């Protein structure tokens, strides 16, 4: 099977039947001073894709470069599309939907990438996958590894919160804490696969992660009755999920199933806004320090930032920034007024959407169809609520005490 | 709309258009010395049910006594059916499936009951629902309340773990800790609805909880291609989920869609085996103390025990007991060899199934179709792993350290 890759930066096209990561000429320019270059885009065979337009129904698997074996062993996809009626009415957006990827097997959107990486490994007869992560990506890959019987070697910064790593340990991954940063863990994971072989699953390195992530858009298209929303809000850190969402819609357009990609909104924390900043300024400057509490989207030099900025523009989208207070408030609001419990990174998308709600109504009308992509469950980090939420005082065990409490 | 209820114990039939809880004559016999009496079974209109056999496809909503408004506001159902290939091969059960109800909105099976109770409240123009719970049921009802804008009043024993209550507080419920046991909280929640009105959602009290829970069986029937498994393993505490699973299959049989209810296996911890004990002994003796670490199924006097024992017999099923060590081991195995991370109560079903695997193969053959019902996510209680799982030592930030670690 031959695969075609196009460098997002220089446009060079590579064709190979081997595993391929980055554009070698662009990647060697990277010196850490600005957003990295050299990420490649997987190009599907145009003729194959066009055939899909004739099908009554498409699935993510129709658009995947690799066949996924034993799909039910690791059931990725089919996550609910919620219509949160109270929030829709509160913000005057009657066609609001939330895509609940928090319901995926390991509790985050990252299962979408891990499914295809597992398929890639199995296709190339590799039984070992290495990656760097501080949380969701590591857990998702470890979950897939457990389901398929693949060995997962996970490099993590030693300072990563224990609870976030516990999940990967439980799934049986070989967890290797590194006395260094995430970037150090990233570099060592590449050193590991260079020396010991196996597939490297790092996001913004292995282009198949974006191919896996694109599945959300294909699924959404079918779930909404073969239609796409007008606007989709995506929480953004390094820009890989954003690129995945774009690529899914792009492939649907290539197939002739939709006419254009919806407007994609890059939702960022003001305390970690490198991509938004680059979109506004036109430059690709690393930011000094990301301090957002939304750890899954806390990034200074976004590894897929260049591609994300390009896709904001190509979708006619924009970037919306919110501060950490708004993110926490949005997280509470989703729980309290929709019954949707997500992690802070996911809540960032909702915080951005609701802060844009008046503009959305004015610009596109009250019928505008808006989707909020919720990428991770709230259960993984209950510590975020400490000191902010408390359990009320106990009452005596008597009917009189109940009467007193409620009268 | 008229509803028909039949007392599980004396067989008296009640017809009413009001909310109805228990058989008044049997319930007044309850003195705390043995399993409670008086729970009623909702009987559907036979003619209506038989019409369903003509449909190409049925959903849980076809079998619900109440219409569910705004289903997408609180998307319950459609949980994955996983085929854990590694475990299937390890235990020689090629047709093994796991129903992952851990993926429901609040992270547990209890969302199924809460959806129908919310519908019941809305149908009767009630906007307040009270219940007693120490964990999942409270969180699920609070989640539904947030989605629909209903007031939830949740009575909990003051000793319940803070983390288990936090989720309900986040969903906006009025949480009322009671200086007493779960039974005390149960009694006070009834005192509350008697005095202040609203719907009472207590399991083994409001029969609609079982009607909601039955949805899992109807869903499974469609997901398996309009077939049912031969055997279904259900984790059992008070017997309500078990009764729900039975009722779903029973209604399918009433509709003529299946010929018989599958064999239902009551999976219990040896440290909380009241129902298993009653099934074996024929008596309904309360047990002195339930000490299992699987908190969701730790019960001394199972409130729906009589109905559960009846349904074990009527399904030609049986009870399998496992100890807490086996439950923890099963929890690890599901994570490590299937990528399925569930709470201890859910793992009890898997522990029972794998301990029966040889018998299943011998008695029913290797082709036997077995389903394991996994009722709750593992994320809600990470403390269970303390001291049992640890993160490895950190390595230095160098390629040399990686080489040393893996050579």
C-alpha cells in the first residue's frame, strides 16, 4: 500500500509504502525559536474518495489510510451528540450541539488517534509504540495497547501529576518518567524508536494521529443527518485536534459530500494562546510561558501550530480567547445546566462559544448551527474543584431535621 | 394514561393514573428482619407490546411507560458493545461481549433509571425529585436534573466519601448529608417527598427505576443483530439492576421478539452475598455485615432481593460469588488486557464470568454467547489503587539513560 504525504510548509510531496513522519528538509530547520516546521498532511487517493459520494452512508473507516482490525476490541466512535436545551435557550442558539468525546474508551478524544496508530502498527507488523505525553494521549494509546496486545512505551515528564499517569500504568503501559520537560520526553521518545524500533505516536510528528482525529468530523456529518454545522468550536493547545477536525471536513469535501468546510474556531486560554496570537499577528513566535490550569491545552511552542493557523484561515474561521476564570465557570455551567462533566481543556471550547454567542446570532442569525467539541471527561482531575465546591453540613437523622432544613 | 402494577410478592394488581410506589399491604409487613416486601412490577399493555414485533427496529422508548422528552438533552443509551479479543481467547469464550455502560453521561448504568424518572416527573408536572444514594444513583439523577432543569434533593449518609458526592454537587443537586446510615437517608427521603411533594426516585421503591434500567436489554438485542446472548452476567447489590435486565428481556419476549429470557447470572462479592445466599438457601435472611470494597454493590438487606431471586429462577440462571481479591484482580485484568477501566462493582461481573468460564464452555460449548454487563467507570474511585499500583522511578534526561533503561 502506497501513502502520499505533503509537507504543510514547503509543499513537497512524498510517496512511500513505509512509515513516514516529517518532511526532512523543513524539520531540520527547527531550532526551537519559533513554531516547528515539517509536519506533513496525508493525501488520500482522489478517485477512491470520490467513490464514497455514492454511498448512502459513510464511516470514518472509509476515509482511513489503514484498515482497522477488530474494531469492537477498542470501540472508538459513536459518541453522543447532545443538544443541551437549557444552554441553547440561555444563549439564544437554538441549533447548538455538543459532541461528547469524553465518552470514548479512555475518557478523551485522543482515542481517535490511538485507534489508527494501533492499526498502523499492526499493518506494518510492529508491536511496539512509543510516545511522549503528560496525560490523555498516553492514556488513550495505553488503552488501545491493552485492547490489541501492543507494547506501549510512554515517556512522561517526571513532574506530571501521578493521577494522570496512573491510568496508563493500569492499562499496562511501560511508563518512563523523565527528569525533564515534555519537550525532553518528546525527544527521548524519538531517540527510543530510532534505536529500538516500533512506531512513534507523537502528535505533530506521526501524521496518522491527525488522520485518526479526523474521524470526529465524518461521524458528526452522519449523526447530523448528512449535514455539517456552520461553526465548530475546538479547544486548542498544540493544534493537532484542530487539524484533525479540519482534515475530516476537508476529506468529506474532497469526496463531494459537502460543499465547504465549516468555520472552525480555535478556542484558547489567554494563558496559553500561541496559535491565536500567531493567527492574529501573522508571525510564529513562541510564547514565554503557558500558565493555564487547562493542562491538556497548555503549550508554549505549538508543535502543529503552523498547520492550525493555516486551517483557521482556510475554513474562514477565527480564534477566540478566554481566561482561566471563564474556563472554570464554563466547566461548572456545563455540569450544572447541561449535565455534561468535562475537563477544563474541553470547557475552554464552551467558554469561547458562549462568549461569542451574541456575535454568532448577529452575524449568522439565531438559526446558526454551532457545534462545541468536548474533548475529555472531568473525572480525571477532580482536584480542580478543591476549595471551590463543598459538601453542605450534615443534618440530624430525624424528620424534624428535614422539616427544619427545607422550611 | 393508566399504569398497571403487580405486586411481586402477593400478586395484587393495581391500576392508576397516579404515581405509584409499592404494594401497601405487603410493604406494611416490613419490619427490618428480612428482605423487604411490596415492590411492584410495571405491566405493559399486551396489545401495544405485541405490535412492536412488526417493527424492523425497536428502541427502549417503544417499551417505556412514559414518553421521554428532549432525548438528546440527556443522551442515555447507545453504549458500546466491546468484543475484548484478548480475554475471549484467554478464557476460550469466542463469543464474549462486554456492554460498556460506564460510557453513559454520569459514568454509570444508573443514568438509565434517571432518564425515565425525569420523564415521569415531567409527565406528572413535578419539578422536584428526591432520593437517597451513596454514589452512582445520586450522580445520575443529578445529571438528569441538570439536563432537564429539575430540582434534585439527594439524601446521603454523612459518612459517604466526599468524592462520590462532589459529582452531584457539581451537577447542582441539593445534597443533604444525614447523620445516619443509607437506610436512614432512604427513610428521610421518603419523609421529604411525603411532606414536600415531588417524585421519589429511590430504587426498590419507585418501580419506574426498573423500567428505565430494562433499556439495556432492549438495546443489546438490537446491537447484537436482533439476537440475545445465551448468558448475561450482572453485578448485584440490592437486585435492582438485575431486575431491570430481566424486565427488558421479559418485555421483548412479551412482544414476541425473542423466545426466552437469557440465563441471568447474579454476580456478587462473597463479602456481600445476600441475594446469592437467598437463592441457594430459599430463605430471605438479612446478612450481618457487608464488607466488600465494591461499594456500589455492598448491601446487607437487599431492597429488591425477593424480585431478584425470583428472576434468577425464572431466567434459569444462577448466582456466582467471588471474593474481593478476585474483584480487584478482574478490575486490573479488564484494564490491562482489554483497555476497559471500570469500578470494582462492575469488575465483580467479570470476576464471576471468568471464574465460570470452564463451566460455561463445558455446559454450553465454546460457541456460547456470553455478555458481561459493566455498570460503572473506574474514574470515580482512583483511591482503590493506592498502594497497589505505582509509577516507576524517573530516568535522567539523556539518550544514554534511555539506552540503559531498555538494554
